């Protein structure tokens, strides 16, 4: 008797020494995400936010793409696009962006649509030389979504953001680095190893301090300089009483590497 088809899981996850590697796992579709995949990722990020064993999150893709966007094989003209974004895609992206842990995207190949949003929702973006970024919505008569209107002007000049929207042109790895769309570039074969090395370095660091600074950078958009200075003073005062601070000072004085314990 023939066996029923089993849907490919949306992602694979592996925790190694504090680094949670999330690999998007629909390589036959260039990791394009169906609505249920987005829901599954949203549930994962919700779980990760409460898990102090996760000290850094690294997101990458299986095969030759990071994520080519939404899987539109089941899309129909006239579908409720507003509801799909509001109820399915956007909650997942917000949960990723608001994770307290440091996050890093390792972009291998195409990052478009939801894929572009996932990459840019991370704190840092590393890319392979073969990486490709685009907003292809102009060819569909649709609008950039997945947070693009928020993320792109913060990484690019407004004019470059408009150019991506108006032309739909692909930005490849070297140009993406030059424009500031990505933070680091690596040869394809070295991307994951380089990203994992940085992720482990972050995971070994002082997590209470990292989380506080991540929250402050997010809040700095509305706090202004005076508010940021006040928050820096408050945070520094709180951190001075943590075990990680005591360990950092002791390690500095003993001229050894610190062994941070994690969330205070």
C-alpha cells in the first residue's frame, strides 16, 4: 500500500552550547514558507523567548536558498492578504524581532519576501557571496511586506530602499555588504562555520548585559539621547550587582578568560 505524503517540516532545530541553530527546511521549495510554517516558527520563537538555555539564535536555510518568500502555490486571487499578514506572518516576525536573546541570520542564497523579513528581523545579518536580496512585489502589483518598510530604511538610505521597492532588482552579496544591507560576507563554503563561531562567542558572553543592551537599542528609537543616557546609567547600576560582573572583574584582575554563568 502506498504511504501518504508526509509534509517536510518547516525547520530543523539543534541546541549546541547555548546556540540554537534554526535551519529552514523546505529546500525543494527554496524554503518558501506556507502559512502553517509561519505559525510553527512563531510558536518556536515564543518558546525560545522563555528558554534561558538558549543564549544565541542562528537562523539559516537548507539547500540553495535562505527563504524565497511565501509559498504561493496555494494562493488565489482575491484571498484575504491583510488577514494572512496580520494573523500569520506579522506575529511570527514580531516574535523573532522581540526575542530577548541575540539573533543572527546566515543568509545562503535567496532572501526575498518573508525571507528578507526574517533576515532583517535578526540583530545581525551575515551573507554568503551567492546571497541575493530583493523585493519582487513590483512585478506582482503588490506592496513590500514582512516589515520591509521598517527594516530597509534603517539599513539603507531612504533612496536605496525606494529603489529596491520600485525596481524589484536583485542585490547580490558584495553589493549588499557595500550598502549595509548585511553586516558580513563570507565565501559560500565558509558562511555557516563563520556564523556559528560568532554565535558561540556571543553565547559565551554575559547574557544579562547583552539582553539589557538589546532592549535599549530597540528603545533608543523613541527615547532620545537624554533617555538613553539615563537608561545606560540605570542598566549599569543593575549589572554591577550581578554574578557576571563579579566574574568579569575577577577574570580581568587574574588575567584569565571570564566564565559567565548566564541570566542573573
